C-alpha cells in the first residue's frame, strides 16, 4: 500500500513499537529514543523564532504531558488507555487504537468531527501543540488522538490558533494535488464550523489567524495558492458566523 508523505515522515521519527501479547495488540512508546529527540529538536528550534507555542524537548517532560492529557482530558478526543508508565526509560505501554488515520480523503463528517473535538479540547482549556493529521485515528464517527506529547492545560487564543493552523497545514500538504482540483473549501468549512460549534471563543481564535502575528505562518505553512483559499474561508466564517 502506498504511503502518504506525512506517514513516511512519521516512519523516520517513529518512537513507538507494536507489542502482541496473547493475541492482544499494545503500543510501546519510548520518549528518549534518538529519532524521537530529533523530531522534537527540529520542531523546537524552528519554533524559537516565532515563539508561538511552549514546546519541550526533555523526554520526561514530554511523557508527563502526554500521560497527563491521556488521563485527564476527558472532554475532547477519545484516547487510548495507558497501561504502564516507566519513568526510568522513560516509556509507556498503551492500548492500540484500531481505525483509519485521519487525512484529506476522510469523510466530510470526520472533518467536521475533528473540528468539533479540537474545539471541545480548547473549550476545556487543553491545547495540543502538535496537531498534525497523523496523530488522529478515527473509527466509525469517533476521533482518537494517539500522540499528545506537547499537550498542556494552559489555554490561550494564540496556542489554540497554532493548533488549528498545524491541523490545516498538514492536511493541506497531504492532500495538496486533490485540494487544488476540488473540495478544499468544503473541507475547510467543515473543520472550522465544527470547531465553532464547540468552542465559545472560536471566532476570536479564527480572527487571530488573520493577524500580523500569524499571517507569515499561514503563508509559509499552507502551500500557495491554497493559503489564499484558507484566508477567504476564514473571512466567510467571520462575516457570517457558523
């Protein structure tokens, strides 16, 4: 089966291994692996210039953030059960989530549900920091997040706008050729309206994406000419509401 570009990138920086015990599948994730550290080193260094989100590099801090989110953020995305926490490695063993990786070709109902779930996270003061599409798996109409190493319960509109931007950016890059031809505006509409349904401050967050602080990031992270489609859709949402 042909892999999508973002899945190939994930294979390079993968920190997780599947474990099969008595016919049951689990995931073992090591936070101090060199490839895992490389992933976060690249992200943190690139983030220093923009200072949008407080990423951490330390393996134990990343594990602590993920464990905290998986155990306490009960009002947004579904999450796998954490079974073992090893602070010496550091490492966790968690349940395996069966389903499809979220992507451009996902049903329109899933795009809307991704937006709704992210809005619920923000409404309950959680932000994720790393919302690339390969961190989400859906089964039927339920959305799971399987990576929350940078999640914190320290809401701000800027952090929320970053979450939205990373989600849309990675979705756009993964489906770029299809997005150029059709459906892109419809998918954006589903995500943003789903988000607005569940987060009371959604219009403030969406408006921030048009600010001087975020405009260079939008132009950089969403490929041309789709970044301008994104701007038009934001304008429509702000003008007419959801």
